[in-house]
C-alpha cells in the first residue's frame, strides 16, 4: 500500500475504475451471447437483441474498453448472423 496521499487516492480510483470496466465489459459480452443464442434458435426478438448487442459494443468502444478494430470486427460478425 502506498504511503503518499495522492498515491493512495490513485489506488482507490483504479479499483473503482477496474470494477466499472469489468462490469461493462461483462454486460457487452452477455449482450453478444444473448444475440448469438437467439440467432441460432431463430427467435422472434433477434432484431432487438442485435441492436442491443451493437449498442453495447459501441458503448464499450466509446469508453475505451475495446479498440475500434475489435468493435468493427464484432459488429461485422454479428451482422453476418442477423
């Protein structure tokens, strides 16, 4: 544990950011998996889940959780399934 006050604050901020990032990344992955399962089962709400997954990918990209090329690649793969 750091001794300097500003370093202590940075550790706390990093922990909060890490928790936030992991939860948002997990939500993105869950949205993608929900769409993939509905696409394989030809579910009725496939279009809604596609929009939700694409939105989750865009949000993760805008927040810096994933890179732009990964976002484009993921969206392209989902569009092929749609």
